[in-house]
C-alpha cells in the first residue's frame, strides 16, 4: 500500500512538472511572437523616414500637350480651308494624343496583334463592301491604331469599332499602351484618345 501511495505521488508530481514545463514553453513562445510583432526602434525609424519621404515627394508632372485646336467638347471636322494656325495645331495635338509619357513601357506585341485582328474583323463587319480598301495597322510606335475603310468614319466610329464591336474597353487599351484609335474613309479622319475618351477630333481628309 505504501509503494502504491509513493507511485501515485510520483505520477502526480510528474504530471505537474509536465504541465509547468508546457506553461513555460507557451510563455516563451508567446513572448517570442510578441517581440516579433513589435518593430524594433530601427525598423520604426526607417518606416517613419520612408513615410516622410513619400509625403514630401513632388506630385507627378501632368502630361503636357500642345493647345487644342478646337474648344473642349468640339470635334470638328477641321476643314482644309481652316486657318493655317488651326491646321498646324490639329497636327501637333493629334500627334501628342498618341505620345507616351516618360516611363511608359512598350506595347506587348502579342496583345497588339490580337487586338489588331479583332479590330479588322470589326471593320469588315461594319464596312462589308470595303474590300481591299480596308486595313488596320499600328503606327507611331504602336501607340496609334489606324483603321482605313471605304465609308462610315465619323466622330463615334473609333469607339464603336474598338469597344462595341471588338469588345476592348478603352481603359484596357490605355493601360496596355495603345493611346489612339483612328479611322479614315473617303471623307473624314477621326482620332479618339483612349486615355481621355471624350477627346475626339475629326478632320476633312478625303482619300487620294
């Protein structure tokens, strides 16, 4: 009976020791986690320094463009009889519409070709009698997509072709680096920005 009592006490002591050991380990683990979750003074200082630098950084420079040849919201068409100053402004402005900003990456060639093929299908569906007068080609360093067609080019055509028929949102095109959709038929040439979809300019440009 005595040995049984001693054995029971030893077991109890062993269990208590095991529980105490687990509690100590748990306390150490919790302490390690707490220390790991709290940044060191050096890390805290570095984070503060980075936040101050970000706050003091100058805002990005807005894209600079030549003066618009027409009042905002007006799309033309600019006629060949327009004053020379207006014609020169039109050329400079429509070129700038497709000019990339500093730091813009190149257009992905795979995306460009896939969109070009979709756009050509859309043009042929819209202008079924166009035949060999229809073509779709990138220009200006792949930033401008030029659509040649026999008829149907107006201020709404670039949007209709790219977004409604080819199913490509202007935001996606702009993010991919394609900044202008341009159509040209026997009468007009219309240029629309994908970065600023409200910006459309048409010129009277009969095909020669």
